C-alpha cells in the first residue's frame, strides 16, 4: 500500500480575475520544471485543502490547484451568480493560458471528475492524461439517489438529520426544498440548511463513519459555500444541455490515457457511474477498490491514486 507524500507548501500563489464578478485563488506546488497537472476539487464548492497536495511526487509534478468560483479563498465567497460548469471550464483554460502551459494532466475526484471530463471534452487537445476518482456524471438518477431516495436506505440515521430542516409537506422534492432555504435571506434558515446538507455528505463519504472527517463539513463557512454551490449546480442539472451529456460525448476523449479509481461501496457517487463510463470507454483503466467508499482519503483509494500519479508522472506529455 502506498501512502501520502510529506506535507508541502506551495512555491507560488496568487489570484486571477476571471469575470466581472469572480476572482479565483490558485497555487503551484512541487517542481516548477515538473510535468504540469491541473487539480480539480470536488463539490462543487468544496475548495482545495492542504492534504490533497500530498498525492503527487513533488519531484515529478508541477501541480496547479485552484479554488473554483465562490469557494475556498476565491471571491466573492459563496456567490452563485455567474457560477456554472461552463464558467469553470473557461477558468481552467484561463489558468492554462496564464501559466503558459500547452498541455497538462488533469486530476479530479467526485465533482472534480465531472468537471475534468467536461473540460477534456471541450478541450481534448489540452489534456495529456486523466486521473479520475469517485465518478460523478451529474445525471438525474445520481442526484435522486443521493438527495431524494437511495442512499437514505443505507444511512437512515444520517438521513434523519438531513431531513430535519425540511417539513413533511416539502419532502417530496428535497433538492428544491433545500435550494429555497440555502438561498433564503434569513441567515438562520440558510445556515441550518447548509450544515444539514453538508453533514449528510460528510457522514456518507467513508466506508467507516469518521467523526473528525464529518466535523469539517459542519463548520459554518465551509458548509455555506459547499451546500449552496452544490445545490445551485444540481437544481440546474449541472448546466448540461441534456441528461447524460458527458457519456454521450465520451468519444471525443477516448484517445486520452485515463485511469478511473472507484470505491466499491461509494454511496455518494455509486460505482454504476464509473462502470457506465468505463463501458462506454473501454480504453480507460478501471480500478474498483473492494474495501472503500467515496473519499479520496480512504486507504485503498489513496494508495491507487498515488500509484496513478507516480505512473503518469513518469510518462511524457502525449
Ligand atoms: N459531491 C461530491 C463531491 O464532489 C456530490 C465531494 N464530496 N466531498 C467533497 O467533494 C470534498 C471532499 C471536496 C469536500
């Protein structure tokens, strides 16, 4: 089993104004002469954390990381206006041009896999290889499974807490019931909803419940951006032209060398999505981790991701 590289600080950080409204935070980590890689965090709205710097050999990689619109250190915080999948794809291109990089590796888990796939489909010539984890295709059935019915059958205790802010007569459509509260002008309503939404995801992200992991999801500021931005993207169906758009366009990226790392017991992003993606893309390498859930920090997932970054870090840009 592989374990994380040592803690590391960025060698360069900054901000990039990407629209009239938004400015995003970025950082560069590792070897300035290493193979370039863009790190795409989850949520949307999750932001980057220091721990996820440690999946990359700092001698091999020049890792470029950023907080997507409205989260982490990006400003304005928790802003939903001008915040879409297409804007994020454009931001990744703005970063690529800003750093004068012709082609790079793309790494993303969960929503990061969604955005990585969408970015690659729109810009296939800019992507050298893909490392994807906990595949999320943002289809109606995936949203329904996690926020309406399905995951509820496996975590009835956590589900009860997720339901708590929503009265009986609104529970037939939890996504929209949450959206109303997360965009409420009543700050108490908004923060109660944000914590319940966010804790639901934290509670279901690991094979074995981990209270210290869940703790992070209940912190007010994190929960506010995470819940609001996720819910905003999901009520808007990811801003995709049609349900299943990523699968329908996979032919555009089948030539790109790709590893998919997926936990068998991923409740947040069930393995069916990774399997459907791999079935539509037989050239991709699918690693199903038999004893893991969703989180990148599960031992088996972490080990396979580091194997992947070591492998691709030694391949030339293709
Ligand atoms: N959202 C799953 C996701 O992208 C449906 C995600 N879950 N947790 C995270 O991201 C963080 C660890 C980045 C907070």
